[in-house]
C-alpha cells in the first residue's frame, strides 16, 4: 500500500481511537503526522498486565490487603495515563471507589472492566504502531 494511503489509514485510526474515548486528545496530537514509529508505550509492555494480574491475585485472597491493592491501582493508572488511556483510567477510578470502601465484589467486577479496557487500548496502540512501521518502510520520500 502506498505511504499516502497508509498515512490516511493511520490518521483515521487515531481519530477513531479519540472519538471512541480509547485515548485522549494529547496522544492524537502527538501521533498525527508522525512518520517514525513511536517508542513502545508502558501500556503495551508486559508491565501493565502484570499489575492487573497482581491486583487480581490480591483480590482472590480471603483477607484482601486493600492498601496494597490501592498502591497497585495507582501504579496502573500512572502507566496508562502516560499513553492517554482514558477508559482504562476511568475504569481504575471506578475500581478505586470500590477499593476505598473495601467492597470486594465491586472490586472484582471493576477489575474485569479494567482488564477489558486495557486490552482494547493495547490492541489499538499495536495497530497504530504497525501502521507507523509500514509507513516508515516506505521510505522518507514517500
């Protein structure tokens, strides 16, 4: 596919991510028009799924350490905010509300939402990176 068509596809993808609330406007501004692949984001690394798994493990304990869960939730929010992952951050805040009142069942439901929103963001960012890499292979004069 020609570089111009790939750029159009990339711009449409990024606009869709913003419109759907997957990422915030800042990530769209930084990504639109970029020709080189972006650095791998924290949300697409293995760190974020590990944090989610750690929270899940803590939530399965008979006596939940809600303070440790809160610390991991804050770490998760930091990781995802660095890529403008709005929906993940909202899901984390929802989770945090249940965590603050130590309501385990609410936490478990919210954690499933956090995990789902994270995988959506990761997939969308992977598509964006793949398109940017395809554009880069077309060469600087395309």
